[in-house]
C-alpha cells in the first residue's frame, strides 16, 4: 500500500510583495473615501450655516462713494444684472473717468492702522452696468493697502454684510486659525502682523467657499 503526502509550500517573495501591496492599496482607498466624506460633510455644514444666517439677518444695501446703492433687500439676496445695460451705454462709456491708478501713500509711524468694513452693495462695474457684490470699504475689489517694510499692521475687520466673512492677508506670517477666522454679521475682529516681507500680496475673504467669495468682489492688494 502506497501513500503520497502533500505539504503547502511557503509563499515566495513576490507573492508576499503583491499581498502587502494589495493590503496597502485597500487601506489607501479607505482613507481617501473617509477624507472625501468628511470634506463633503464640512462643505454641506458650511452651506447650511450660511443659509441659516442669511435667513435670519436683514440687510440694507448702502450706497458708497462712486457706487450705485440699492434699496433694502432680503438678506443674502443676489440680484442678477446679467445683460442689463442702458440704451445710452455708449454715451456713458465715453464720459466715464477711469479710476486713478496711483499708489496711495503709506501711513507714517511704526503702526499702520487698517480698517476694513464689509457690506453688501450694488456696484457699477461699467457705465450703466450694475453688479450685486460683497464689498470692502471702497467697493469691489477692495482698496489698495500701502505699508512700509517692518511696520506693525493692525487690521480691524467689521462685517456689515448678511453672512459670515473673514480676511486672509498673504503678506502676514500669522496663524490663520487664529486671525483669519469667520466674523459673524454685525461683529468685528482685530489682529496685528509685522510686514517683514516686501512685495505685492493679495488679501481676500477666506470663508468657505473661498472662490465664491473672491469672485464676488472680496479681494484686494497690499503693497509692502
């Protein structure tokens, strides 16, 4: 009587390599799926918060120098002026005076005091062409800020708009989670930073969705 025996052979190096690779790939897919889910939840919560604040807060669109003011509207109401131009647009364009491009003077002294007020306005972006914007102190885009290298810059942001906003200065070496946080309607925040780096930098609203806030007028330049 004869018998044969079979024994399992140990996995080769290539089998072990591919097995470990498959395990790591599965872990990576799980991490990416969890990250995507958290980003979706975060975006949805930010949208819901914005809608809730907008539904509870009335807004008065205030006119500003050189701008076309609007009447009182519902909070967060974004009126579309797409394709709306007066019949005498050519005449208005011929009489239009361009905005002066001269750099404003830098503030004297060791501290540059910068006050930015956010508000919802209807602005004139071309002769006879209006746009409902989220604006800074002097309209959209915001004013050019000129400071000296080494100056201490004090920023005071007041939100007179209908929804939360913030301001992110690319010239500032400062913790964004402390200085660039959302400011609720009717509230103000102040912080300082040292303008150590010379150059031309952008500032903009850092509230989610950031690109939407920037596209709607919430950006400007700071020159150091």
